[in-house]
């Protein structure tokens, strides 16, 4: 009889322990499942870096190599005859505040002078483009692994955006004397003055705002340069044929 009482007491304790532990086990299970899902999400997000199986140094080197390839192609593309003038995406046109001059003077038969001025601005940009290469190349060596990680997982033009931030000020300084010299050699300033004088000779012509042709060309030339560099970056990221070295193929696969 005593043994039966003891057995009932033990069974009762077992039931209580089961009722207490069962919720704990369920909570633990679902917590582990949730953590597993989070880890799965994390590994998916970091897949590009894990799958490369490259060291930090190799990743940085790969991005520097992408920059070098992009720079060489960009300078080659823009720093030639019609590199700007023949590319509708970056061609330097009359500035917005002078569009009225353009329309008015073309009607007055001054279109040839206007075309010559536009051409001279593009020629100055084309002749200045090769001077960007050394500044670009020097900036490559400052890239850190933290920079590289952000760039690798960034947008389609993350490399170009990073590069623009690091080099723009130095590029303006380098372009200034070159553009001024080329604009002078191309008679751009004289052509612009002729255009303004011709416009101002028209009765009731409105006043013109201040316009610095040299600064305008520098700004537009650099806009075009980074536009082309961005296109080169997109090719490397999306088109396997543009990855011309083994390291580029490995980093961007």
C-alpha cells in the first residue's frame, strides 16, 4: 500500500515537471528557429564577401584594379578628338542661362559662331582629360578595407562616388590652368565675347547674367568624366566580359 502511494507521488511529480518544462522547451525551440532564420538572413547579406574566399588585401586590390581599368578606359574615351563633342551624354552645350542668346542669334544668322564656341569648349575638355589620370591613380592607394567593403556591397556606381569625393577638389585645381590655356588657344574667350557683343547689339536685348566660360567648362568636363567612369564601373559589375583580369573576375563574380 505504501509503495502504491509512493508511486502515485512520483508520477504526480513527473506530470508537474513535464507541464513546467514543456513550455520552456517550446520557447527554446522557437527561439533557436528564430535565431537560425536571422543567421540565414545574415549569411545571405554577406554572401558576396564570403563566397569570394579572398583576404581583405585581395578585396582591396581587386577594387583598386577595377578603378585602374575604369580610369584607363575613361581617360582614353574622353581624352581624344570628339571624346566629349561626339558623345551626346557628356557633350558640353551652351549653359541654360545663355540658351536665349543661342535661339536669338541663330535666327539672326549667327549660328556658325555659336557652333564654333560650343566646339571650342568641348575641345578644351578633351585636351584636359588626360591630366586627370595621375590624380586618379594617386587616390587609389588611399583606399582602406573599410572603404572597400562599403564599395563592394554598394550601388552600381559606389566606386565612382567614392572616387569623386576623394579627387574632385584636386581635379579642379589640375584642370584650371589646362582649361584656361586650351580655351585661350582655341579662341574660346574671343568667340564668347563676339557672341555677347552681337547679342547686346540687338535692340531691346535683355541683360545677361555673369558667366565664366573657363569655370563652366571645368565643371562640365568633370561631370562628363565621372559620368563615363560610372558607366565603366557598371560594366565591370554587370558584364563578365568587362572583367579583364583574374582578380576582377574573382571579386565581382
